[in-house]
C-alpha cells in the first residue's frame, strides 16, 4: 500500500479517536490528532483542557493567530511522523484543515473518512464518563457546524459510526487498499 494520509472527522462521540487509533495500529503508521495538539497548548497555558468549550476557544485562537497553514504544520510536527510515510490524522473539524493538509502533504494522497452518527444512543454510550456534555450544547459551537453540515459532503468515505470497531477498521483498510 502506498503511503497516504487518512484523516478522520465526525461529531463528538462518533468514535474518531478509537477508530483512528485502531487503523494506525493496524497499518503501523503514526497517528496525530488536532485535539491532542490543541489540548497540549491549552494545558501549557494553564487552562482547563477537559472543557470542550475552552478547547474550541483555544483552537479558534490558534487558527486566528497562526493561520491554517501554520496550524496544520504544527499539528504535523507534534508527533513522530516523517514526510513521505503513511499517516493517520484524527479530529478534522473544518474543511480548511483538510484542504490545507492536502496542500502540505502533496504529492502524497490525503483521504477523509467521516464517521456519521446514526443513533443518539451510540454517542451517549461513547460519551459516558468522558467529560462530554451529553446535552449537545457544545455541538452548537461554531467549530462543530462544519462537522455536521460540510465535512460529510467532502469525505472520500462516510461510515456509520454505530458499526463495530472491527468492521469500521476493516472498511477503512479495504478502502485504502482499493486506492
């Protein structure tokens, strides 16, 4: 399989972290996360990195101050990835992020997998005990609008998040091998 970047988007509680981690493990590729990068910056600033509202605010500030190019490059630098090798990226929340990654990583191909929540019980089960606001208030934040409205249309592969982890990983790996 040729090295590529496989990126994951999806609503809060859709399983992005679990699936991206399993895909990275299966492919033996490094995994980077926009959320992990923003969380680390938030912690370095002495702010509450467990609050989704704080994370969304810090992420917005980083994008505003750094621009999309530098923000994405900083995420790429945050791990042990080397240009030209395969890569799994978790936490795409904006069209601008995937478009910038495509530019930075070219000529390597970049694919977007969107995990679509089909039942609220899946999200509730995944959110239990993770400090996620089950009321959905955080999903009204501007950072979540593109996840719901735009990213599924931009995705190369859309999968139902209520499928088993094994089925989702197999689907992603099969998709990559067919490219």
